[in-house]
C-alpha cells in the first residue's frame, strides 16, 4: 500500500496539501475546506481527510 502525506500549514490563508509519496502526485485544497478527498489514479485509492482543531473536539460523554 502507498504512503500518503497530509500537510496543514499554520496560516489560515493556506489550505490542506495531500500527497501520494509513491507516485509523486499531490493536490492542494482551498483553505476554507476542512474535509477533502484526494484520489491517486495510479494507486486507485481515494483518501478522505477531515481536519479539526483540538479545541473543536468534544467528548461525547459530556453530552449525557
């Protein structure tokens, strides 16, 4: 199976970059998108990435 790299730059004006290391393909997504789907034609896999800030996460047990 191939290796994929996800890069989330620190600046809000920069988007998510997903790359397939084995085939050297990459795609950069717009900054307002936090869920993206990357497809490498040579691998035949689609990778879906959902990026969230640590302070957005809530334990579902808190809701009870």
